[in-house]
C-alpha cells in the first residue's frame, strides 16, 4: 500500500469515527484494549479506559486500522504483563472464519453465506443444548470473513481453558459415536421369552445430539430415496459388509409408505434382517479416498476456531469499529437480525461517490449489489467499493 492510499484510508476512517461510536462491552474499566495502526508497526495493547469518550478520543487522534478489546476482565487491564493484570474471568468467545471451514468456496459471497449458516448452527447449540439466554449472547460480523459470538452468562466467566475446550468438543461432536445412540430392545415372544430384538434410534426432537442423530439418519435416507435404484445400490454398497443384494432389498424397503415417519419416531426396523445393514451404515467408515460413507454426523457438527474459545486472555474485534482489511463495519447483531443481515451491503459504511483507483492485480468480488471482475488498470468505482479494494491490497488511489 503506497502512502497516498494509506493516508486516504486513514482520512476516511477518521471521518467515520468522528460521526460514529463503538458498541462498547460491559464492565469497560476492566477490559484491556489493543490497536493496530496503519503504519504496520505492530499491536499496541495493554491499554485501558474508563469511558467511551476516552476511547473515541484515541480513535480520532491515532486512527487505527483495527480495534480490539479483551474477552477477559482484569483488576489492572493496563499492566504490562498478563501476570500483573490480575485475571478475574472472561466472556466465552467463538470465532467462525471461512478460512477454517472445510471446503469453503472461493467466492467471497458464497464464503460469507456458508459461514453465516455455520454461525446459525452454532447458535442452536448455545441456545438449545446449553440453554444460554438470547440476552446473554451477542453476534458480531467480524468485518472480514466470518462472525464472532460473545456469551456473557455469569456461569461461564470463571471457566478455564480446559472447560472451554470441552464445550468445543461438544459443539464439534468430537468423540461422539453414532453407534452409541442406537439400542437393541428385546421383543417378547409368544410365551413371554425374548425371541427377537428391535433396533431403536433417538426420536426426532430428542434433546442434544440425539435429535441430531435422527436428522442425520433422515438426511441419508432422503438422499438414497432420491437416487435411481442402480445409483442408490452403489451408494449403499460402499459400506463394508453390504453387498449389492442386501443393498437392493434395503433400497426397496426405504421406498415404502410411512418409512420416514417410522424413522422420525426412532424405529429402524424396516424388515427382518435390516438391523445388520443399519449397523454397517452407522459405522461412519471411510472409503479408499478418505470420504465418509454411510450415515454421517458431519452436517450436524458445529464449527469454531478452538484456540480462540480456549484462550481466556484473547482480544477480539470491537463491534462498531472498522476492519482495516476491508473497510467494513464490525457489525453488532442479534439472533433475530442475523437472519436478514447481508454483510456485502449492510456492513458497508462508505457511500456512492465515485473514486478513481488503479487496480494492481485481477480480482473478483461483489459489493453493494454489484459484481466486479476487475483487470489491472485505472477504474472509477463507488467509495465503498474503492475502500474495500484498497484495504484488501488490490488497488491504489489514483
């Protein structure tokens, strides 16, 4: 980034901070603050403030590219070492970034759409499984490629790193075995003796991972039912021990009336001998290429950056600030407003005035409802687009 571009970005950021304020965290006086300036000289942290006015004065005088505050509460947040700060507790933080998602698309729009879905999935864990109140959960668009979730429930403040890792283990389904949710129930024969056993799964709507297991089974069955018979048999036969004959019988049983309703109720007894097939489908085996076959919990597993959640001294972007790598607003949201939030429109704070830039390398993106497929050379674009391109390092001010 050349000097002219850097000074232009600083002037626009200053303009924003002269008109706007931050969405400050509670217990402000106990937070540590950190800043990255446009000069690239490294993080300035170990700072503390008693009021929002003091923070805004700093932003307007120094005009940082990035603004952070601690998730932790300290006795002396401005102390130069962590030991001297006197840790009192910390919010529970989750960081969902498209960089950490499996098979994330290259398109910025599709990337943001996917990470939003993962954020909504994570929220279902926090609100339904852990029972956190919506009032104690805040959501923030990071201004870049993902979302942050802050949980400020008093019950988690004193948790250490190990306990927070256990929460991540639960969200991601680490160590969860599909087969452990499946039970064989004896059926009494004509004379009262056990003559057969029935296979049972958790019913639809079961709490915690039980309901997710049921959804995973239903999802697999619906996928198989949607295939032509030959293709379905091929898919079923990928699981060890299921030959084409068993697969053909099983496929036909899945097409029967009321099958999905039975499975939603937790009943896996479709026909005599189906128990063995179910067990093989539930084994979560991998094929020769490392792709999971049969029924899988992968679609139900939550995503988050574990080191962020486990770090009880982490600093996180302050809502209401600007992201120096995009120029987008680090946007505070709620469970309700997340649904309709469009970061490529709603997080753009700079207007439509035309700015002359020089694109320094080919780049594709979408901002403010317009798609751009840019080649190197001079160009005029709206201010919000220009700042995004300059902050991303693909354009200079002309």
